């Protein structure tokens, strides 16, 4: 394929109709992720618990218009705008997650949110692409879309990662480490752009 044959992917705002495909993509994309496997270490329950977790994150953002997607959920970026209220990630999952899992989710969420900077910013909470679509740079396109939105507001963007390899990926995209903290056994890098 030549450069002239490569076209930019169409980025759309996710709707509730995109939910099932979005959750399928995120569960698959994060199957080996440091954080998700700390939160949901059991291979048997991982798909169910991760789907409930990502479903909660999707549901609380979809009405705000801050989930951008490619191919209706094959790749997506879940952003919080500066006015988004912080709600614990496990908050409404009491019926779907056992107490020990909720405790891990809440502990990670509390550690990350305590480390976020003061003041308004756009927060990139989740960026994932279904492995079947990996290598197309869709995640970079979605990240850039959100960064343009933050820049239009004159605000910084913030994200967190617990994967050292991601730190370098984000650095190459212009992000800088603002803070490093621990969330239980996990290192967490808070990055800003």
C-alpha cells in the first residue's frame, strides 16, 4: 500500500449503539494489560469483570459526547472533559463484582485520582483498539483528536499508565511524565501534554 492509498480513519462520537462492540474491543485490547490483570487476575472471570468495568466507564461518558471511536467501537478513546465529575470506577458495579475485586478497583482508582493535577484538564481515561485492528495507528488518531479538543479549550491533557512501554509510546507522542506514584503493587505514571 502506498502513502497515497492510506486515508485517515473516520472518527465519530460513540453512541449507545456502539456499546457492545466497544466493550468487546476493550476486553480484547486489555487482556494482558498490567492494570486490568491486577484488578481481574482470574482468566475465567476476566472477560465478564472487564466487560462490566469498561461498561461502567463507557456508560458514564457516552452521554457527554467524549468517547471518540473508529469503526463504531473497533478502536476508541474514552475522555473526561474538565467538567466531568469524578465517580469511583467500581461505584455502580456492586452487583457485578465481588467485594475483593471492587476493593482493588477502588484502591487503584483512589490512588490515580489523588495524583491527578489540580485545575481543569481533559483526561484520557482509556485508549484501546481491538487486536484485529492493531498496527493501523487508530489509537494515535483518536488520541490526537482528543488533544485537539483540549487545545481548542486552551487546556492540558492528562493520562495515566502503569505500563513502562506505554510511557515511551506516549513520550514519542509529546506527553511528559508529570508524576510517578504507586497504586498497590503497580507503578503509575501520570502524564501531561
